[in-house]
């Protein structure tokens, strides 16, 4: 594969002269990307505003990640209060989100120094760790009892989904054992006790729900100590570790600031497991970078070595995600949907300022990781002049969800470019016969990369453009990559230099045909001032006969390429979420609207299915959480 590089100091592009037509980008469905997630979409202990779920749907998140704190459900021995988490699990599942739940926290009465009392007691009341039919949990092992209660309640078909009349396959399937156990801010109990916690959790979870997946708690790798290897050195001495799958089905890693690190940590975790003779899927279930140039960040400090500007934050997400996927990570999560309170105490708040409010006795800036800025009624950082608006990183997430949802994709070894000048990573989508190249410039001057094509033409997509591109007279693509922004953030990779490169470009080619355009309209960065009307109080619906109903009206068996889809709702409609898919494919959110119809652009010969959800004015969702087609049609031709 021929790849030529030439540095140019002017922006040049040999794209096709026409921009996408209206039909290319209009009515493109919002993706639901199974390999992308967002942390803290929903809120614990209070009603999650429907806006947060709408935003997650629009961005394309397939997963939500949040903790179930033991100390918040167990206030006294033998007394459990799950009400706050019941609401959160219910709402997540009603919105079609899968849940990465973290088992975390210790009630004060069960603390034993830096660890947990009774952790090394037998798991079962017969005095053994051996699971078996009819066995009960040993009450002298309170961690085991907490895990058993949580999984029994929230597994598919468990107490909560059954009580709330959810479908039998709705529930939590992924259980993460603690958060960042290699970071003292979260765990100081040591390697041996974490290994025991993991073993207890695995055996208990599998005894309740054999189909559940148990994740080794997301690792931050804050020092040169390899906590994963240390735990495996303990587990390898356990005579039952192979019989119980090394007490893990998944491994989580956390990556911040440097995009390259997301791929490196994925490889490092895999190599660690290989050294012990096994492998597990790896999730990068936290990633992100905070910004300095937007409230609540320190807008007067542009040289902070661990903070980005708004554009770099968006570029970071794309670069970090493709590094992780190319190294073999299964899923990538961004941290987080809103700024919320970050790592600062609840109630931290101040107006925008230029540093003059900084004192030794309080916070004068905070974490600005969020895809969205906090609202004016937030308990932290509530004074942004454009509350509730999206940052550019939201567009970056939405773009990645659109490009990488649908058919499965996998990394390619070639073409690949990794040096101090450029990064280019390649993927293929075999079912669509597509090659996807993601590339960016790592230097502070524009530069052009020349690429040998595999098709007759392609689409070149960035956060600012979506254009057709054709080979030039020499049979090559020439793509001029924008410069990186000078920054104090340096890469830990082998080539050093700037950690965050310039704006990435994505080149999609189809070897056998033209590429179907990817339509991604930018999210509004500012919103008009809210109308001063009272907001309805959401009602926590239990489903059943009181739930609103929505349905797609019948469609003809054969439709023209552009056809109208209509839907109807029973009750006081607030808005609809309309889903579409190619027959047998993945469902994608096509419309979030108060209207009752829209035009759909199909591909000749393709069959499409549609389904409708509805939210009424009280915040109740329709109860068809298990997606089923309500109408179907085939586009003529093809």
C-alpha cells in the first residue's frame, strides 16, 4: 500500500466540487452505538430530567455507567432501601440504555481499617466458597450479601424488573467490581483484599445470574505499579482460579489527557493477561479531558499541562477512541454527559471570573469534562452564561456514533502511520465492504497526506465538513490535515510531541460501490432563553395500563425511495422518539420530535422497519422497551 507524505503550508483539497445534497443528510437517523457509552447519563437519588436521556439518544450512546453505592442502600443491618436505584435502573432501561453498574462503597459499620470486615469469611452459609443449588449467603460476609442483593434485584427477570413489568430480558448484565482499585482515592485495602473481593463478587454474581458479565474494576494505572498483574499473582495461587474463569469476564481501564494512552493501556492490559495465559475483552470505560477555556475551568490559565481547549477536547475524543479500538478495546466510554460536580464537593459554585476569586480556602475552578454545560439549577457550577448547551465534544461523540454504528468493524494493520508527524489508523467493515481511515496531524503546520485508494471514491468527514472525495490524476487521494494547536500537553507515546493532534479526518471508502453519505448535523452550541412556563414534574411510571401508547401507522408493502412515515400517540403527548432500522439490523433513533410524521429517504431494494416511543406531559414513557417493528416497507427498485 503506497502512502506518500508531503508537508504543505496551505490548505489544499481535491474534493468533488459538489457538497452533499439535502437528501444526502436530511432525516439521517441518530445512531445507537453498542461500542460507545457515556458515564453518568442518569442521576441517582432524584428524577433524571428527560432532557438528559434525549441528549444521550441524540448523541448515540448505547451504554450508561454509574455506581450502586452499598452505603446508600444499607443503612442498618438487614434493612435495604433500593428506591433511588430502582428509579434510575427503570429509567435507563426504558430509554434503551445498557448499564455498566459499579459495585462500590462501604457502610461505616462494615469498615475494617482500609478494607471490609468479613471479606475473607466463607461466601456461603455452609462454611464454603463452593456455589450450589439452594445455598444461602453467609451473613458474616457482608460484601457477599450486598452483591447478592444487588444482582438478585436488578438482573434480567430479577425482583425490580419483574415488579416494574419490564420484559424478561431487561436488567443489568454487566457488574464492575469497584472503581479504580489501583488508585488510593478509591481503594486502600491492598492487592490481596481486592483479589478476594473480586473472587467473592464473581462467585456470588454467577450463582444468581450465570449469564452476567463480571468486570475487573476500571484501572487508572496512576503509577508504574501494575495492579492487574499483582492481583493475578494472587489469583494464580488459588486452586479454583481456572475453574472460575480467573474470576473475571471483562477488564476495565481508564484513560485521560493523552489519546495515545487509550491504545497503550488496552495493549498493556492484554499483554498482562497473556503473561498469565489468558485474555479477556477490555473496555475503556472512562476517558476524557477537562477544558480550561470554558466555565467552570480556569479560563485565565491556558498553559495548564493537563487541560485542553474546547476544540482539543473534541479532537481528543475521536483520537482516543480510535486508538483504543485499533488496539482491540471492545467499548469506549466518555466521562461524562454534564459537568455535574466533577471531583469537587457538592455545592461548589461561583460566577465566571478571571482568577480574582481564587483563595487558599476554597475552590475557584472545577472540572469541565461534560459534553454539556450545567443548567442554572445545578447544585454545582450553575452560573455558565449559556447553561445547558453542548460543547464541541458532543458533536465528536455523535460523529463517531454515526460512522461506527451498524455493521461490525475491526482494525487493519495497514495502512497505518504513527510518528511525530501524523497518525493514521485503519479499520474495515466487512459486511459493507468498507475501509475507514482516521487521520490527524501532530504538528503545528498544515500538512498533506497522500493515500492509495481501494475504491472509486469516498467520503471525507470531519467535525466541519462532509464531502465526496475522488482520486486525482495520479490515482491518489490528497488530504490536507489541519495543524495541531500548540499545547503544554505532551504525549507519553514513543514519538513524544503534542498529545492531542489537529482536527481528525475520517475517510470512508466502499470497495465495490459508492459510499452512503453519513449525515451528522451539528448540535446547537447555544440555546434561546427558556420560556418562563412551569416545567411539568416527571412521574415515575410503573408501566402497565397507565403508560402512554405510541405506534407507527401502517405502511404500504412497496414504497418509493422517498416516502412519508406517520405515527400516533394516545394521551397528552410531550414528544416522540421514532426508531428505524434496515430489516434485521440495529435500531437507530431517527426522530425526537413533537410532530406526527416525517419524510424518510431509503435505498432501493432495502426493507425498513419502524417503531415509536412516546413521552407524555407528566414524563411517563411508553412501555414498549423491548424494540419490535410496528410497520415495515420495502423501497422499490434495486
